[in-house]
C-alpha cells in the first residue's frame, strides 16, 4: 500500500473512531427495564463500515481502540468489564463479517456477512454475559443464566440487527466517498 493510501486509511479510521465515540455519547438507552445495564447504542456502525472498507483486522483494531476510549470516557461506569465485553462482542462480529465480505464485495455477500456477524455476536455475548455479568452486577451466575433467553439474547439480537441494518443502508453511500478498494458491487 502506498504511503498516501495508508494515510487516507488511518485518517478514515480515526474519523470513524471519533464518530463511534460521539454516537455512544449522544445515543444510548436501555431496551429492557429489567436489565438497564444493557443499553442500545449505534457506536458499532462506524466500526462495521471500517470492517467492510478495510477488512477484518482493521475492524478488530478499531474495535479495540474505540472500546478503550469509550471505557475510559463516555462509558466509564462499566469499567474494564465493559471494555472487554465490547471487544468480544464487536470484535467477533468484525472477524466473522469482515472475512466473509472480504471474499466478494457484493450486496448479497454484504447481507450474508452482516447476518453471520450478528449471529456470531449474539452467540458470543450469551457466553460472555454468563462469565462477566455476575462479576459486574455482583449477582449469582444462576440469576444471569435465567436472563439469557428473555433479556440478553433479544437485546443482542436487536442491537446487532439494528446496527447491521443501518450499516447495510449507508455503507455504499459512504464507501463511494472514501477510496478503499472494497466497493460494494450491485
């Protein structure tokens, strides 16, 4: 990759990290009152876009950077557990969806990548919530296990589904303005 392309990529990723932080600062709300610690936010959308633009490794790296910035600023109440959960959730998504989309940049493959990425995110979050939520909430693991089907699973389906859908709607419009080599084909 030539130097100017590297600079454009780094600049774009920095801009998307900033947008992600701004989105989580401005838009976050609980979906289920019984689990107010589970908040929807659209902060993953810029990360998903960068994953499609530059591949799974770039998406994962952006996830780690954004997770730490969010964890020490706008989401500091969730501490290191929140940082780790974000890295796991979004990181698994970027790896799965990014690898699928990297093979073929078509609308059909983008849809497939987003669906599989969301499934991987949801499944992993069921596991990680059983591990980390008892520590975070100071509650028995059995209580958290009882929350999986009625609360944690639907929350993660909604969050990953909404963010994937919005990504699909806006990716092509954004990608047309950023030189990257991964343009979505019709």
